């Protein structure tokens, strides 16, 4: 599978949204393994790579194109200098 066909998502490695983000992906039917104490993991059944990052680093990974999307809290969105795009 080529790099262009893999969706890359950045989520918090710890904190309030970490477990909820992983649970959301699992509820969507995405099989993730080895999510504890890892920088990244890939799905077993979907072309998906998940990066586990500090919440402040997620917008930069998206802006730099390392991740396609990121899951962040409102605290990060409240500071435009930390988030390249607002929804």
C-alpha cells in the first residue's frame, strides 16, 4: 500500500481526549493494536496510521503534512496560533 493511500490521524497520547479518540476509532470498526506507549500504530483492517502526540503538537503535525487530520480539544482551537485551520 502506498503512503498516499493511508489516512494519517494525530491524537493525544495521554489526557482527556486520548481514550475517547481511540474508542471512537474502534466504534467505527477500525482495529488498532499496540496503542499503549507508542508513537504510532497502523490499523489491521483499514488504511489508517495513528500518531500519538502531545496535544500542542497535533496542529503542527497537520500543518506540516505529517498527519492528514488531528483530534484536538477546544482549548487548542481557542488559540489560533496553535491551530492552522479552524472548523
